[in-house]
């Protein structure tokens, strides 16, 4: 499948990418096309970043998100509960970029994510800041802590159901002022509408 089709814009070479695999890219793009979805420009260029995905209000978000990941061929990593890595699901989880979270580690989730980013030349560490499909007043701030401690920017990715588009906003470089950073990022998400609600 050509990366010049209308489902996903061309991939910048600076992004972390999985080894070329025509089937994975074809499958991801086919899922998006059949669902009427597309990824819109501009594409990010950051090779190392914390990537957040919102608003998250439906189980369908995961399907479209993984379809984008496969279609782009981007090497996105996420820490997941070790209980999910049973056979054969564990094989699929690892192929999709999931890494088992060690809950006994003294580093905690934030520390493990920071270490993962620091030892990688290129990496997208991906998570949903809302932490649940239910509407929440406060987002979980771990993504800001991870970005600050790892010294990488935050790339906000959005899903917008009214137009069936998924896209990326300009990278945000956290200041270390948690309240200021959270307010700025929440403001960036105001235009986007999930399946069941917006990001507020």
C-alpha cells in the first residue's frame, strides 16, 4: 500500500518505525478506510516523545488507534498490565508495542516509562491521559512527569468523531509547572469530540 494514499499522510523519516511490513500497513489502512476514517496532516516529526491520545470515551477508540499505528508503521510503546500477557494474547500485545509493567519495581510506572524512553534512540511512549472511558474532571498527570523526567516533548494526538479524523497537534514542551502545563494541554483539546463526549 502506498504511503501517498488518502488514508494516512506520508510518514516523516524521523519517526520511530517498525520494520517494513506490507501486510500490517495494508491492514491498518484498510480498517480505517472501511470505517470511513483518515489521518490528517500535519504529521509530527518528533522521534522521541510522549504521545497522548484523547478524548477517550469508547472502546472503539482503541480499534481506530491501533489501526493508525499499524497503518503508519510507527513504533509506539505502551506499558500494560503483566496479567494481559498470557498466551496467545501476549504475542499479539508485544507485536502491537505493549511492554509488560513490573508492578513490583521500585521505579513505579513513571520510572519504568522514563527508563524506557531514555534508553531508546527513537520511541513514542503512548497513553490516554484520561485513564478511563468515563468522563473525568481531572486528567492523570503521569504523562507530564514522564516527559519532564525523560526530557522529551509531549505530542498530543486527537480523535474527532463528527468528521471521523485522527490527527496530531504541535508538540508541547512542558515547563515543569504542572498546573500550567496541564491547563495548556487541556485547552489544546477543546475543539475535539469523542464518540460519547468531548475532552472536558
